[in-house]
C-alpha cells in the first residue's frame, strides 16, 4: 500500500517497509523453520491480517538474533502501539530510527514515532519527529507528506513556540556616550575610556503561546 494511504488514515505504520518486502503468508501443515527474511515477511503479513500478538512475538524472536533488525523493530513498534503500550512502541521506533542510514527507512521510523506521540497528545514532540522525518529524505512526496502531517499536529497543539536570533553591526556596541566629557559645577572631566565601540549586536527572542479552548 502506498505511504500516503497510511498518512491519510493518520496511522504511522509500515508503509515503506510493506512496499519493499514481499509478503507471503500461508498455512503450514507442520512446523517449519523460517529464515530471517522469511520471518520478517511473515511478521509483516501478520500485521496486515491484524494478528498483532503473533507479529509481536515473531519480531521479538528476530530481535533476539539481531537487536538492530530494522524491520523487526518497526513491526514491534506498530504491534506495541496497536496493543496500547506507547512507551514500548516509542522505544522500538526510536531504536529503528537509530539502526539505519537508509533515507526511506529513517523517514518511516520518524513518522511512526510522531504518530505515537500525537496519540499521546504530546504534540510538540510529535512536531519535532515530523521535522526529522522531513529532513531524513530528499524525496518530494515524503517531504510533502511530513509537512502536511506537521500542519495537522500544529493545528491540534495548544502550545506554540518561536525563537528568533539576530546579528547586526553597530557603531556603539557598548552603549558609550557620544560626548565623553562630564561637567560637575565649574569642573569639566574627560573620560578617555567612555567612547562608543564598534562591533556586532546579538539579539534573541523567545515567544511561547498557549491557546485556550473555548468554554461555555
């Protein structure tokens, strides 16, 4: 199934992985030992069929052999999310993100992580992971999908934060007087150190806003 289908449905599941891995699920008359690639394919098929517990068990078996197995981690993350265990789902999704350098896989892991956080109403964290998803790949359709979902999360987030940083040249960085003479009574004093200095002004501004829900 295409990635945009999952995004429209609001579920961060294995769109990219499902598109890349052939899934063959068939009944067996007798127990059969699966290779790691067959086990990954079978676990994905179980997820598609809604066999979440079985998919989770198979993913855990794969991870006992290789704790950085990307597909197993993604299957585990989606299974734990479906079973209502967000802490375990986030742990698996974060490990999936760290386990790969492949752009599409990093996009999928970050997007899944954002979906888990969004369901917990941790909107600011979800926005952070959507930014990571958007920068993980140069493919326009994935970047567009991340931006679209970011706007949705942003609209749901009652908190907004903006940070501005500026650099500007100035002829009086120290706030010195234009006239370095001081008159006290009849006496005139000259302070040779009280002169304007040229330099660069650094400015920062942090703005935090909280939107209240309307009440009756």
